[in-house]
C-alpha cells in the first residue's frame, strides 16, 4: 500500500487525485465508478474508490474508503473531501458518508464530474444537524 500523496495542497490537486482514484474503482455491478480524495488537518492526502460486492449491501463508497484509509493511518481530523464520479453531473455523497465525514470533522466537500465545474459545499450544508461524537463522549 503506497503512503499518503503530497501535492501543493490546493483544491485542484485534491480533485485531480479523486479523479485518478476513480480509475481503481471496483464497480462491476453498478458500473458507476467513484473516486475520492481527502485532505487531513496536517495536509496529507489519501484516496479511495468505491468497492462493490456480489452481496450488494456490502459495497463501500469511495468517500468512506478514503476517509477510513486516512483514519487507519492515524489521522483523526479531515478537513476537505473531494469526490469525482462517472457521468455528466457530480454525484452528491450519500447520507452514510456524510455521517462518517461528521465523525472526523470534515468541513468542506468538493463534488465534481469530469466535464462539469466542481461544486463546493460545507458539510454543514449537506448534513444540517449531525449526530456528533461529543454527544457520546459526555461533552454536550
Ligand atoms: N457511490 C460512491 O462511491 N459514492 C457516492 O457518493 C455515491 C455512490 C458508489 C456506491 C456504489 O458502488 C455505486 O456508487 C452505485 O451506488
């Protein structure tokens, strides 16, 4: 497994990393390839792609693969997630991925398609009233 990628740290780099990761998708059932790239609080980049399974419900979204790769390498704060999906229009992250983003402090989500302008959203826009770790850790 290669280590984290380092770029210049801009949104364009993150979108490019997500687009490149899309090529590694394992999506024989939906044929809908998605790539994601996340930037950690300390500026490292991790990528992921969707991974499907013949038992469909076991499939993993690209966003969660990328986030969990970063977390499994010790990162707990992720600032930005970029997602690039097949098709003409950007694919918005599913609700489960939004909840996982909230867990690790994601602030910005960049959603792009190969032939359309990226959309930038705050996670707060995508998930209005999240269930947060603080609720269980006794801080709220
Ligand atoms: N998918 C993602 O990877 N991310 C999204 O934001 C939406 C959906 C994947 C899951 C599945 O492999 C395929 O797209 C079709 O739902």
